[in-house]
C-alpha cells in the first residue's frame, strides 16, 4: 500500500535527513513510526504526501509511483492529520471544514453535509457541528481535525503526533477513535504508550534510517534498543 | 491576551456576523461586491469641498445596517483600531486652508475645515461599506465572486490565506510578546533594539505556519477554485437591485440632493 524504496532526502545540502530509507506497509496495517525529536518522522509523512520530493529513490502509494502527474489522485487517497490542529482547521466552523474536501472533490453540498453528519455521528461529535473552530478546546479541535479527514474517505490515514499536547481524557478519546478506524494507518509519536495501544507494528527511525522494524510488543519492550535511540520504555513496562 | 491581539482578533472574527440571516446576507455575493466597489468609487470621487452633496451617501450604509440587523455600534467597535488612521488623513487641512466660507455666530468655518470633514467622511463611509460587505458575506463567497470577475486565482488565494492567517499571526505575535515581556520585567513593550530579531522571528514562524496551512488546503483538494463557496450566480432580483443601487449612487454624485431638498422648502 505504502512503500519507500531507497529514499534519500535533505532540506539543506550535506545534512541528510532521510538516508537510503526503505520499508513497506501493507493494506490494513496500523504502523507506529517512532523516533526521537528530529529523527525524520514528519519528513517521512510529507514525502508520502508529495509535499516534499525525494532527492533519490522512489515512493509508492497504492502501487503507483509518486510523481507530479499522479499527485492529486494520491492525495485524495491519503488523509493527513497535522500535528497542529490550528493549521488544519482553517474554515470558520467545524462543519465548513468537514465539507471542504468533499466539495473540492466535486460532491454536492447536500451529499457533503450528509457525509459530514455521518462522520460526526460515528465519532460522537454531533455537538461540535456548528461550533466555531477558534472557540473549541484543544481536545475538541483534535477530534474535529480527525473528523475532517474522515469526511474525505481516505484509504490511508497519516497522523503526526495525534496525542501531542492533549490531557489524559482527550488523549484516551483520540486513542479509542484511532482503534476504531478500519483504514490503513501510519502514526508518528513519541507517546509510546499510545503506539502500544493502537499499533501492531512499529518502525523505529533514527537519523533518517530504520533502526528497527517489527511487532510492537517486541520493539516497545526492548529497553536497550529504545534507550540507544533516545527513547524510554512505555510506562506500563516499568515495574 | 494583550490589547492589540484582542483588537485585531475582533477585526478578523467576522464569522459570527456572517451567520445572521437577513435579506442582505442572502443577497448574491457578486452583487454585493460590485455595489460596494461602486459605492466606494463614487464616494471617493466627490470634490473635497462638496460636503453637503456627499452627505447623502450615508443613506446606503444606513439602509444596509437596518436591513442586515448588524448594530452600527458593532461596526465602529470592530473598526476601532483602523478608524483613527483613516480619520487622520484630513487632519492638517484646517491649518493649510484658512479661507473663510461661512460664519455660525462668532465661529468662522474655513474651507480647510470643510475639506477635513469631507475627507474623514469619505474614509469612514468607505470603511463602513467594506465592513458591511465582509460582515454579511463569508470570505469564501467574496473570493468566489472575485473569481467570477476573472481575478487571477493566485491573487484570490492570497487574499483568502491572508484573511485566514490573520488570526494565527496575531496569536503568534502575542505569544512572542508575552515570552519577551516575562523576561524583561518593567518594560512597557518590546524594546526598539529587539525589534529586528523580533520581526524576523515572527516572519519565519509565520511562514512555517502559513506553509502548513496551505499544505492542509492542498491536501484536501484545493486547487485555487472555490468549490465550497455557495453559488455566486446573479438572480434577476439581484441584478435589479444592483442596477438601482449603482444608479442611485451616480445620481447622488451628479445631483446635489441635499441642496435640492433645501431649495424645496425655501
Ligand atoms: N523546513 C525545514 N528546513 C530545514 N530543516 C528541517 C526542516 N524541517 C525539518 N528539518 C530538520 O529535519 C530533521 C527531521 O525533522 P522532522 O522530520 O520534523 O523530525 P521529527 O518529526 O521526527 O521530530 C530535523 O533535524 C529538523 O531540524
Ligand atoms: Mg515531527
């Protein structure tokens, strides 16, 4: 479904951020992309979305190689939940934001609103429908941001640090929502407890390379591996 | 939140006013936009001594306020940081142009005073008309109307982003000001020696955020067209109204209505 083949990328010359990175994610998988700050997690997401183009190597989404020509199709299939919901929710109200993508993709207003209603209902957020984006709390905004992405019916959902800056209650809400979603998911975070709860497989990035790739239970229990990569065991493994 | 931020935020948060339902809100955005442009063009074109002729232009905003249900108070409250700037334009006229034109009791009215008031009113009228447009029309619809008029999509997108981004920018500026002041106790504002790096930082941070915001629009299918704005077609009644309004403005400009009314009673 998603694949990196020997991808290298750098923002500035002589300071590679992604170096010869290869991995493959199958349809239906939920993969946690973990790594310390600056490991390159967000960069990997932006490469999948075609917001950045690799210096070398190739990226495949749904069997298609990512090029300028297929970019709009690829983007339609990928839903990206940004790290900062303020950057994502730019329309006045939640419902406007949810209808933004469907309308851009040619749905009628009625269809788009019905679709949005359905998503809100499913996430238990109907109360947020007509609220103003700048008047809802951080937790509500994060949930609303997830809702706007679901309204575009993506095949794959990419989430960048979905639980960052949330209180325990809202964090739990987001985790439960992620667990319910049937799509292929890639989630970046250093909230390893959240990754443990939501992901079956983990890819550990370090300095733009894969440091480990395998079942979540194995990697997240490996104290030495995590510490070598500037991370700590999930809380639940501290006895 | 500091004062500047509240003031700027008030200005950018028109959404609440947009959601009122009134005949003005229901009018076609394209018609409203064209009427507003015509209104401003006509208002600005009055001669600087034609105060009495121009006064009649107040009818349009007065009419729109009463129809739209938007309180005049709200308009002037929201515009409180921009109005003084506009009003300052004619401030020196009374000193430069002291030719007396009439006398009220012992008070001599000079040509400079008249031109000052005319200039100020031109500013206030134009600003009020723009406010009424923005307060009764969602920004996306204004953008869609601009696209209908074949304004390049690049420019329209830029306008939309600026509007969307105004809130985020003031927030960023306020966070930075607070962070600065916490480490500079006793200072009233950002010291002039720090302005360079302060503005530089603000610009960099803003560019990063604007980048993310634009990415988020592109990723959800935005291509420079305003698919999500409600239809901007002109209905027959919109067209009639538009012709009537613009006709009235031109009439006001060419005929001294106030003088005419006055002469009826003499
Ligand atoms: N726009 C940019 N310009 C230059 N360097 C960047 C830019 N964005 C990120 N980087 C650098 O790339 C590296 C990886 O960043 P990022 O992918 O954001 O990491 P993560 O999301 O894992 O914290 C970091 O060293 C960061 O400083
Ligand atoms: Mg990141």
